C-alpha cells in the first residue's frame, strides 16, 4: 500500500470535508480518510491562511512553492495603436510658425476616438477636476479644455497594471526573463534596465564561482576600503556618494532577491526530505510584493501570524483610510447620505496577508478601536464616542469565510461583543444604525438582534454558488443570491455558544441584507484578482522510496469532481461569495415603479497590496465594474497572458476554461460588459490557431470554454449576431465529439 501522500497545489479534498474545525476527532471525515499516512502538502507560499487548514484538518507537512513571476500587462492590439498615437502626441511640436498651430491639435480627436472605440474611458476617465468622478468627460467630441498633460498619463495606467503571465515549475529556478519580471514588479522604476541586467549577470557570475567564501571576503574587503576612503570628502562628493549608496542599496537588495529566488530548487529537496522523515524548516508565508523577502526562499513549512495581535498598527491605519474612502464614495453617489448597512467580507486569506485590514475596516465603519494589553495582544474593541466619530455608526453585515470563522475565533468573539454594546449604546437611532436595526428586530420579536457575524454551517465551507454556476443548473440570477443566503444564515460569536457552534438566524440576516447598500471586498494579492481562480489541485499517492520526478505543479487536469469534492475544488471564487452576497442584498430591495428593476447595491473593491501595510498616502477603492473591466483587459483579453496559458499546456487551458465559467458567474451577480464576451470569443474560440492549441492540450477545458460563451448568449448576458452563435455551436459539437473519442480511448485501454 501507499506509504505517503504528496499533495500538489492548494485546495485539496481532505481538509474541507465535514468534521471538527480545529481538532479532528473520529467523526471527522478528514481523520478517517488520511489516517496515519504522512501528508506532504506542496502549497502556494502566498496563501498562508488556507494552508493552516491543511495543517489542522489534513495533518499536512507543508512545503511552500513560489508564486508565478509577474509581468506588466503591456498595451496590445487596439491599445497598441492608442499608445502610438499618444507617443506621437507627446513628441509633437509646433510646425507652423505663422499660425502657431501645434500638430498635437490634430491628434487630440484621433486619440479621443480611439479611446472610445477601445472603451477605455470606463476604466480611466478624463476628469475636468482631479479626483472628481462626476467631472468625467463622456461626449463624442473631445472638450478643448482638456490639457495636453492628461494624455501623457492616461494610457500608462493599463500598461502598469501587474498581471500574471506564467506558471510555476516545482523545484526549478526562475529563468532570466522570470527574474526580470519579479524585479520589475518589486522595484518598478527604482531599478533601471541596465541595473537589472547587471544584477542578473552578477548573480550568474557569483553562482558559477567555485569559491563563494573567498568572493564574499573580497567584497567585504572592498567595502571596507571604500568606507575608509570616505573620510575627508567634500559636501558635493558626500551628496554624490549618498545617491550612489542609495542606488547600490537597491542593487544589493535586488541581488538578494535573485539569490533567494534561485533557491527554488529547495522546494523539491524539501519534499524528498519530508519523504525521508526529515525536518522541513518553518518560514512565514506571504506575498513577495507585499511582505518582502521574509517569505523567501520557498520549500519551507510555512506558518501565518498571531491572531491575537490583529489588526496590526499598519493595518489599522490603512483600514481607517479605506473605510473613510468607502463612505466618501457612497456619499458622493447618494446625495451625501450615509449607508445604513455595509456588508464586509472577512476572509482568512486577506486577513493574514494584510495583518487584519478587513477587521480594521469593520471597526472603522462602526466607530470602534482596538484596545491592547501590555503584551500587545488585542483584548477589546472599544466604541469611540459619537462626538469623536463625527458621523453615524454604520451597521455592518460581516460575511465570514469558513477559514476566518475557524482560525480567528478570538476576533469573532471580540467583534460580537462590540456589536452587542453598540446595539445597546445610549445613542439616538439616527446616529447609530446598529441600534436602529436591532430595535426594529426586537420589536418584531426576533432573538439576538445584534448578531452581525454570518457564515456557513458549523464545520462546513463554501457558498455552493460556484457549484451551481459550474453545473449550469440555475434558473435565474436571483436564485444565486438565495443560494448564498441559505448557506450563510448561521450567526457566530461569544453570544452564540462556546466553541465553533453557530445558530441559524435567517430573520436577522434578511434584515441586514435588506438594509445593505454597499458591499466591501478586499483583494489581498497582486496575482489573484476578482477574475482569477485559486483552486486547482491534484493528489498523488507515492511510495516513500520512489523517485520523485519534477513536474509542473499546475499542469494537472482535475478529474470531474464527485458530489462531495466539487465545492472544495471550486471554492475560492469571488463571484460565488461577494458577487452572490451583492445579489442576495439586491433581491430584498423594492422594485422601482419607473424602471421595473430593483435598486442596485454597490460593490467596492479595495486593493490591499497597493503600497504595503505602512502606506498611509492612499488606499485604492474602486467600483467592481471598473475593476472587472481592467482585469479582463489586462489578463483574459490580453494576448500576452493568453499565449502564456497556451504554452502551459493542459494546466493553462484549464485556467482559461475556469475564467470563462467565472465570467458567467460575474455576469449573473453583477455586470460584465458586452465587449468582454465578444473579445473572449474572438481570442479563444474563433481564432483557429488558439482553439486548435486549447483543444489539443485539454479537450474538456476547450469544450467548457465554448459552452460558457453559448450559455452567456442564451441567458441574455451577451448580445452577438447569429452567425457567431452558429459558429460556436459548430465548435461545441466538434468539442463534444473530441471529448467522447478521448473517453472511449481510455475505456478501451
């Protein structure tokens, strides 16, 4: 029999099955399934939150692997033409001395027309007043008052958006191109192209040397000589040397990062060590761009953080700024009115990565602050006075992921206590929406009217919305919101009993959803956006003394999941949680007599990776529609990203397929622009070379890609011509035949 389990990739089956959340017992499915087998779990380094679940419930010995290299999205196809126009515009000079007319004048209309054809104005509007979205120009003809400088900055936004362009190979050091992508993403313009090339070249020279110790000693001696020579220099020389020192410091840091990234080979070594019963050293998990080099090298048994010290000081600052911006944007769109209820998603992943920013957002909306004891542990969330707050307390529907609920029970209890005190505070209802709603619920005889922390049933995980969308077995968009509501009706906290027990409180949840006017979702990492997936995984059973062969971690095509595993494999979809929450809230809004539609609930997306936890200058908060447009342009519709996925073979085709499914999910729960479906069809289905490559590498994924386009058209999400639909139907029939032939060939074998 098998002597060990090697699990490649995050989100397996065993840790998500029913049972105790913190300590397995004999009634826990994971304990029964894994038994006494060593579980060597190869896990993404940037997801320490869910890795803890693999330890607690799956008995996993974690071996972290590096996340893929990053690349700038670039400007492509239609955008490339716009870039050329802007470049010409910026370099244009006065050509007619008599009239003083600049050739730039002739380019303005051409650029404006190109912007409209590319639908870029939805992503990056031209504003008459900086920061005032209401001053955006939307007329067919460009206003002559727009300054020339506006065009210089506009196009750079999409080009600078970081996007994932490749996948990771377990145990393999990055190529020079990959290293350049990492360093560009990490340093930006602080590291020049020449410096970048020199850093990589120097590293190769050092790594090829046979005597690293002597090289280190030589570098130290050189540094010591330079240090001694600095005494007695002039002020001008001092300034020059300071600037040089800053550049040297950046290059030194870049060299260290290259050195650490080159130790990716330790990932495979750690797997072999674990199979041999050896010790895999610990290391914090996290994101290189956000958490720095402390997360490198990979190939370690990663861990997270102390849940009793959240939010951290930096997270508290950023959380306050984010909450203020959310309120400001809501007031700007609603004639100065405050939102009575805001739904905030609390996920274990972003909580660990950001050290509790989402918790800080909840506290700030309510008007509370963390109180620490002498050891630095947070022991209470105190309400600040209304006078100090200067506005009403916003009610909050806290939507907890199953991991947050289980991993941060102490935070759940503190938040529950805070909401109870807010609901009974001696304050007028118009200045305390928590109390207002609690009083209304009490008048209706509802128990625990201050319950605000809702999640899945105890010991269970996931909204099941992704399963419904994946199967296509849903009637209308409203039903997806009700699926979410049915799976998140359990309230948690110290007032709901001890341990992990929760109580179903549908009436309280209904009230909160009915009053919710805005949803807040944090994106915690640069490589995972709203349109991305995080669930691919495979399980390989091997004998402990077998030779392990390097393989692409993600180059696995998961088999059709069974009933009890599908929700595990398709769990981390933003649309299935945040999008469906938004839809559940909209389902409870009254129908407008004029439009015949319910009022829309806004969804604010916060980029937690924008500058790190210590950045207090700005916390980006954007509407979901704008974020989706930008992400689709930068990834799914970007030929650079598409070609990278094709190059990855089966795994890349699977990534494309799942994003198509997620696109249908987003269209059902919020809004996806028509051009996204049209261009996706053109790039993946109607392009013969691309469709041939996808079908060859993964017939099932290719079939799903075409199926989702047809589904979108059938459900009224995408308007296109009948000729296109006929072509897609023909392609789908061919794909179905291909899948049948592949299946029959396996049966014969």
